[in-house]
């Protein structure tokens, strides 16, 4: 029998009598007492009776519900306290990521506008304007593509990492050329923005918007795997499909001319227009390889590859406009091939949507 502290109120006495009756001692509660106390307290465990009880009451070994609720409340408060810093950290990270994306998209926008404006200046100032405008105009087009990729969060794709490095290479090659110094701050600022923004864009593609991982090790692994993949892609001459063979031929021709221009620079040790010429073929070679890789994977219907096909076709056509050489004929043929593939991809894409 548990020890009870006897209270003087009728409701507490009634509870004690009930407990004695339930304890198995044989004690019976008198009916008259039961009727009398029920008028005072309809239910011993009702809120009015609980408020009247001024003594601690513990029955058996079960824990009081209030203690349990208090424990749960304390646990919930502790959990909320622990979750609060995590939620705040997540919110801060989301704001930081949004800021990074906004800045890199703005960088690609500046690049697109800068190279487009520079192309317009070349149309009025340069000799053979169509040929000279092809380099910066292609770069403006690629910058526009990268702007869309950054907005959509696709910078981690091998295609966009390759295009990022292509833009970075163009910016580095042409940053200190004589033609850049002649045109003044527009050229220098645009190329400077290109260098900085493409490094950031490639880094976000490599490490994610959170910039997680060890930079040097990840960069080495990415370059190593990328070179290996590129070599394997160029080994596929006839195996994937006949269309890929056409892209392979175009890529090899552009790469050959690029290397020839590079050799001339090494021999003459002169910068200026020669560097710009080399950069032009550098961009074209990478664009042709990119669509060749897409053809191997049967992805030419993608918007990016359609744009690259048409862009490269126009550039090749401008090169063919120089005339008077076998090279011009080759450029015209390549331009026609790229235009046909671009238009065909558009039709295929429209059919797939229907």
C-alpha cells in the first residue's frame, strides 16, 4: 500500500477512498458517500478536482502526463534550437549561390555585348571585314550560349566546360594584341571580363555552385579525363556515323590551319593581327570538335548544337569570301555541310515535338 498524504477536502477524501477500494484491500465505498461527493466533484479527475488537490499524488510507477509533455516540449525546443542555425546557414548559402549565379550570368552578358559591339566596329574599320569579324562574332555567340547555360545551372556539362575554356583561351590570346591596344579600352575590358568570368564559370562547373572539393586535384582530374575523352572522340572517324565523319574532316582542317598560324607566330615572334588570327581558328576548332562530339552521341537536335552549327557555318562562309585559293573552296564546302546539318536538326527537333 502506497503512502498518501491525507487532505481535508471532500474531493481529495473521495479520491483516497477510491484508491483504497482499488487496492484490493476489500474496502467498499459507501453509496451515500459516493452520491454526496459526486455532487461536489462530478469526476475526481476532472479539471475542477485537479485544481482543488493541493498535494502530490503518484499512482503506481507511471510518469505523470505533464512531465511527459514537458519533456517533449523541452525536446522540441532543443530540436528547434538545433535546427535554427542549420536553417539560417542554408538560407545564407542559398543567397550566396544566387549571388554567384547572378554575377556570372552578368559576366556572360557583358561578354556578349562587348564582342558584338567590337564586331560592329570591325565592320567599319577593318579590311576584309567579314573575315575579321568572324572571330569576335563567334565569341559573342558562344558567350550568349554560356549565359543560358549558367542561368539553367548546366555549367557542369562537359560541353559547357569545353566552351568555357574556349572563351578563356580566346580572351588570353587576344588580351594584349596590338589591335586591342589600338581600339582602346573596349577590347581590353571585354577580354579582361572574359578571362575572369570564364575562370569563375569553369570553376562553378567543376566544383558546383557551393565550390566544394579540392581545386587543384579536381582540375587535374578533369583536364586528364577531358583530354583522354577528346582523343577517343577523334579516333572515331567512320565508326559512329557518316555525319560524324564530316565533322571530323572539318575539325581536322581547322586544327591544321590553327597549328599553321601558331607556327608562323613562333617563327616571326610577332603578336598583333597574327594572334587574333590564331585565336579565330582556335575558337573554330573547338566549336567543330564540340558538334562532332555531339554527333557521336546523337545529340545534334539540342539547341546549343544547332546554334553552334549555324554560327560556324556563317563564319566559314565569311572565310570563303576571301576567294582565290583551295582553302576558300574547302571553307565553302564546310559551311554548306554545317548549314545543312543545322537546318536538318531544327526540322528533326520540330518533328519530335509534334
